[in-house]
């Protein structure tokens, strides 16, 4: 009888752990989905910034910070 009760207790403990594990996996999955959406948004923003024309209108390219200095410098 003791063995049967011990097995039942262990089974209940395993079921509880499995339940908590399922909840944790679902939470982690939601976090991954949200991070993927953020990555995609940042990638689109980066591509848009790269395609933005420079001050000279020469198309995409590198802009030096010196190009933004006021005329009195």
C-alpha cells in the first residue's frame, strides 16, 4: 500500500511539474513571437534609413556628421 501511495504522489508531482512547464513554454513562445515582430520592424526601419537620400540628393549612402554642421562653423 505504501508503494502505491508513493507512486501516486510521484505521479501527481510530475503532472504538476508538466503543467508548470507547459505554462512556461507558452510564455516563452509569446516572448519569442514579440521579439521576432520587433526584429522585423527594426529591419524595415533600418532599410528605410539606408534608402533615405543624402542632403546632396545623390541617393542612398553614408552621410558624415560634418554635413549637418551649421554654416557658421
